């Protein structure tokens, strides 16, 4: 594996199984919002979501202008300086 490169299988193991699974258990019908990055669309990620009944919103790749949390980060940054 190349340095600083994560495979979809690594992503599923570290993020989905490592952190996301506990969070999603708190919801009856979870919907995941991810961008269109290849790591999110690869077979291991798709299979994981399908097996757990997790829906995914379709979102353009690398579109921070459409990511509502970016406005929060900007406000926090502006207020901290």
C-alpha cells in the first residue's frame, strides 16, 4: 500500500467498523452522507452499507461548498481570531 493511501477495505475496517457502526446503532433508519470519493463507492463500502441497511445520500466528489459543516468551521475560526 502506498504511503498515505487508504484502500476501501482499510476505510471500512477503520471508519465504518471502528467508529461509525456504534453511532448508526442509535438510529432506526440511518442515512449516511459521503462525497463521491472512490473509497466511499468501492465494493467493500457498498457491501457494508447494504448488509446493514444503511442508505447513502448521493453527493458530488470534493464539494466543500455544498457541505453545511464548512459554514460552522468558518464561523468558529472567525470567532476564535
